[in-house]
C-alpha cells in the first residue's frame, strides 16, 4: 500500500510540474562553461583543459585540439567560454583560464580563438590579470559582451588578497572592460588616471555570474564568505564594498568587517545568508516557458539547485527554487537558441541536463 501511495504521489508531482528534465550527456569531467554555436551544437569547457563539442541530436562528443595549457588545481583550470556578438561573421570565441607564469605564480588569462577542423587556431591573448597569486582560487573568470561589443571580465579577489580589492592598481576583485581585441576603451571610468584603465568596477569578491540585459543593465553575482552571497547591479566606476562591508562572516566564524553599509559603497540588490554558493547565471528570454520569461536563473552549488529570480514591478526580487530534486551541485545554466534550458552539474562524472516544458 505504501509503494502504491508513493507511486501516485510521484506521478501526480510529474503531472503538474511545469517542466521535465532529461539527461543529455553524462561523464563530463569538471565542466564549467557553456556556449551554443548552433541550435544543436554546444561547446563545453572542462577545468582540466578540454573543450568538448557536443552534437545534442546525435549525442556525439568531439574534443577540440590545441587548447592552451592551463593550471588545473584548486578552483583553477579552463573556465569561461563566450561567443563574440558577430560570431557568425568573424568566428571569434573567447575563453578564460588560469595558467602558471615563469616564476611559479599564476593568474587569469582571456584568449580570443577560432575553431576550425575541430582545433583551435589564430589564438591571441587579450587579457592577463594583474593579480598574481600562489593559491589557485577565486579567479572570477566570467565574461559578457556589452551592446557596443566591448567585453566585461570578472577577476576574483584571490582569497588571500581580499584587501587589494579596494585598490585600483591591481585586478583583484575587479570587473574589467576591454575592446574585443584587448585594447582599452577611452570611455572607461578610470581611463586617463593613474589607476588601471581597464577597471570597470571594484570591491568584489569572487564573481561567478555576469549577464547584460537588453536594456543595458549589467547584473553580477558573487560568492560571499560564510553567507553574504550577492546579486549586484553594476555601474561604471562604483565600489561594491568587499571586504570593507559584507553580510557574511569568515569561514572560521571570525568577523571580517563590522559594517554592512558604508558611504560610497554599493548595496546588493539581493543577498543570501546562509550562502548558496552561486555559480552560473542566465537571463531567460525565450518563449517555451512563458511563466519564466524575463527572469534570472542562478545555478547554485549549495545545497544544489537553481534560483529563479523575478524582478517585480515594485523593484523587489522574488525567488523560486528549482531542480532541487536532483540533489546535485549545479555549475552553470544556459538558454538554447530555441528557448530550451540546459544546465550542467559539477565535478567529475557530471551531467548535461535539458529542461523542456511539461
């Protein structure tokens, strides 16, 4: 009788669910970044230093050759991947990764590449973070293009270097803005000053989500320490406070700062305490899920779900928890050209899921 009752509950929950989940690919190895190059072809980066081209119709996987050497250690490796807005014409793809320097330190790199015959060619480094570190952690490594085709890059605080997020002579805890060839735009907020001219905003921790909305708003999210994960509205030249202000405490339980607010420092649109460890982010614009249109989707590692964030007319943010039934750390999420939703789980033996309307 108990088994029959459980089956009825399961069937009824699926019947009335707004979505269904399908495993498309499994056995991915520490996947991190996602980019659609066509309706049925997706590129997936894996932290150990691989780019996999997946045919979603056939389930075929091709590994791309000539990927640059990366530092796969801690949180480091081959991370972000994004297409140039004119990819259909120029074929440019941008990848972010951590790599060792000659002195044994490491930092964040962004390269512009093309892929032909399943191999990288015509590779050019367009950004190397002035954020040299020993521990392989808190790289940021997310990218997004603005309407003017300049590129935003998140560069994390390196964990041990958090105080430097408030200084403008380095790339720790910064969002960077460059042209698509690596040059620095003259309308950057610190252009022509003694500061690093490619800095767009500062006072960040470890930024793992970055999207640009159609109206030009830049939305970013970042890990807090123990609590205090944030969603921020990014504006050029602004200071987002880390570590001078925070809604979190240190992992040891120690106080990082007694302040949650301070003049001249921006407040988050939304924050989580306790932490959810936000990872990827997308803004859904498709038509297949009308109820979800114009919502932020934020993948989360702890406890393992996706948070749908809806902007209400009053300006408040409403949160809905999705896909928690998987009980898996979710690393990233993306919308397909036709409006389906795909996401990947984290670590070894990870999976690529497809979300479709039920």
